[in-house]
């Protein structure tokens, strides 16, 4: 499937990251951490006036953001620098190939989603288990079959657990991406035809991304001063369910999902390194929120819902809550964002955020 409109490119890139942060399972927890005595869980330490390595906007920052957009989306053939010395696909190669699949019982919609072309790093886990391994050893411009079985469960019930055959042809084999005007035209459906114009469009989004990165840096600097006293078992169970639901949504086992998202280790490693670290940061955010009287208002929740709908998602509020993991998941995310912004605004030598009162949007001499 080719994503062509630049507005959709940027919106979906942000939305996917957000959904991963929110989780994917239903929760009736509309008042997260309200039942805890935070003083028994954490000592937040000093969180005002923290120092962090804040970054400023530059050509390099914009280039890195553009590469993130290209890396996330399916690049055109110009996105792969073909290496003539590579006679066949190997693990870790960046390849551009066509694919078209068939499966018993597949609907017309299924079949449409089972064909296309894409630039893919072999071993990245973007395709269903077993697919990428069968590209290894294949030469250019020779059609071959890839035989796989869709996971059960899978997002398409008509394909769940079904064997499938994909006709594939590798066209280019390389090890790095080079971005060109051709890539831009491909990615935007011809709306933008040069790299220079595309970078101008991306600049506001890149600046917003940098602000978020700096805000996260301030939060992490403050979090280092906290002392964790206890992690509630209830929160560990909550995040275990979130992980299981994300894996199910992708039609994978938990172990396959961990591999797909690039985690190196087993489930127990994940619980200690990722799950428990997430809970610690949530506890810190709620402890600071309590001390500074920071809360999420109904208006802020409603504004987020409307913004989510503006990205092309329909449904009632309840249906959207279900899709993103429940209202409690949204409240957790929004509150941590507000606390992060509070810490950033009170950090030492922090550049002003674009939406802060002392940021001059109209100054033609402003440099990033």
C-alpha cells in the first residue's frame, strides 16, 4: 500500500507512535494512580531547575527527521542505492522488491493489501514471520515464491492461520538509503517533487519533534533524582495486558512482537527493562502532578479526541477509547505530557517551546 499524501504521511507517523505509547487494550481505569499513596511509592526528588543537553534546530536535525519519515514509510526504488557487488540478498540488506500474494478464502480487500512494492531491511520484522528469511539468497529480477502461514489470531479473520503464497521479484539490493527528488514525488503522489520543497514542508513537524525530544530530555534529567520505593503489582499486570493486546493486534505472539519492535531479550527481560521502567516514570509523573496540582481537564481530553478524529479516524468517544486502550490509557499519556512540559519550562537554559508565550512566531529574523 502506497501512502502518498504528505498530510497523511506526517499525521500517521505521529499517530502510530502515539498508539504504541497508549497501548492497545481496554481499561476501565479512568483515574490512574488515584488509589495510591504516592509518598509510599516514590520520593520525586528535585525536578525544578534541572540541566539537560538540549538541542537546537539545524539542517542536520531536519535531515534526520526527513530520514525518519522515509524510514517509516515504503520508499520508492530511488530510495535504495543498488550495490552491483551484491549478487543476492543477505540478512541486513536494504532491498526493493515487488510482492503479490494469494490465500484460500482471501477477500478482495485482503488481496489488495497483499500486493505492492517496498524497500525493506531484511531482518527488520516488518512482514509476517518467515517471509523475510525466504528473500535471503534471491538474485535480482527473478520471480520466486515465498510460502508463509498467517499468524492466528491475525487482524484479518479471513487470513488468520491460513497458508499463503507470495510471488516476489527483487529489483535492487543495497545497504543504505539515498533520498532524491524521485523519492519525494513517489512518497507524496507528485504533490511535492523536490527534496528542498519537502524539507520546507517538514520543518514545522521537525521543530515540534525536536521540542518533544528536548522535553523528554528534561523529564529524564528530573527522573534521575527520584527514588523508587515500590512498584505496585496492579500496574505490572496492567502493562502486561497492554503488551499482550499489542501483540494480538499485530497477529503475533508476544515473543514475535518483542522481536519485531527490536527488543533484544526474553519476556522477563522486557518486564524488568521496559515495563517496570514505564511504571517508574508514570509514578514519578503522578507524584510531581500531585505536588504541583497538575491535572488533565475534560476539555483537554475532548481536544485530543477531536484532534485524533481530524487525522481521519471516525467513531464515538467510547469507540476511540477502546481503540487506543481505554480512557485511562489516554489520561496517563496526557498527564505525563503535561508534567514533562512543566519540568521543561522550569529547566535550566531550556529553549522556549513554540507554544510558550515568549516564542515569537512572527519574527522573520528568528533562526532555529
